[in-house]
C-alpha cells in the first residue's frame, strides 16, 4: 500500500502505523486531491492513511476485511474521530445542534438534512460533509454495476452528514444570528 508520504507499506506495517491511536483500523483515501482537507487534518494529527484509488481496491479491501475479522478499512472522510475534536458539554452541544439544524434546513430548503456540531481542533475548518462508510460503499458498488443514476435513498438514505465546527468564527456568527441578513448565503456556502 502507498501511504500519504508516498512510502510503500505492507498490510502489517499499515496496522502498526496507527496502532496507538486506532487499533485494527486502516484509513484510506481514494482521491488525495479532492480529500485534501482530510489529508491535511490526518497529517497534522500524525495519523497515517493509504491511497487506494483504483477500481480493484474496493473489492480488495472487502476481501481483506473478511479474511481479517477484526481489521476494518475506513475512508478518511467517513467520520471525524476523537483525534480531531475537542470535548463539548452535552447542553451546549444540544442547544447548538438544534439551532444550527433549524437554520440550515430553512436556508437550504432541505427537511432531511443531518447536521452534527463538533468542536474541531482546527478553527479554520468551518464545515465538512461526512458520508457513512456503509453508504459510501453502497454508492461505490452502484457505480461499479452501472446503477449510478439510482437514488441511494432507496437503500436507507444517503448517509451524508453536515458537520459544523463550533470553534469556527463563521459558525459562531450563524449560531448568534440565525435570522441575519447574510445567514442564508453563509449556510449555502458552508454546505
């Protein structure tokens, strides 16, 4: 496997790289350019990931997961793990999530929007979209079999979640001014 530093590693070496922070998990990217925000976050936290951008890689990692039951491959944009976030109080989180969810649903005119509020360590990151590993693999499989025109919602939703950074100045502004003059435009930009 080629990692983010263009070094080649064996399967066991990949598991050893992140053993301290994420045991039995190998993170990967299928497009380091498009997922550069995530790549930079991983590098800043000292977490390694491998580059898997060929069509054969998806069935290959599925086979490796079947052979090694306790090992899982997770794409770097699947979800933000604890390495990238700070603690936030339950009340503060609930309040911010309710207000921001309502504001974003209204601004984007999307009733089924999933919004999650987290305190991401990097204050420059205002928002990001995460797609659950299961949903993303289903979408990849649909593309591979020529069913890319089908709606993934048929299989239980798109799995997309808008993650908003409670540490970011723009998100703080939207939280403080849900009815502000430019709030709708900002919400659309963050999405």
